[in-house]
């Protein structure tokens, strides 16, 4: 992630991913504005894809989708 984007996940972001790996199944986590939901989503999608699952990431904000796709 750092090589591709120049960003590295913070501790709270890593904990969120580890929590979802440990507690399988459906889980809802509340993440405040500015806490890096995009990085968490990218890490989670990568993990799910790596484990052989199909991943679809959606958003309702076209400008954010275009930015994150780049």
C-alpha cells in the first residue's frame, strides 16, 4: 500500500482489519470522519480477494470514486 499510494495505515486502521479477520461473519464498525475509511476499505477488499472471495466496493460519491480509482 505504501509503495502504491505513499500512505501507510495507522494503528486504528490496522486494528479494524485484524478485528474483522478474527471475528468472521457480518460486522458493522463505526468509523469517524477523517479516520481513513478508504484505506480500511482497500485493505479489507485486498484481504477478502486474497482469501478467494468476490469483492465489490461501492460508493454514492462520484468524485471520491474517481479519486480513489486513480
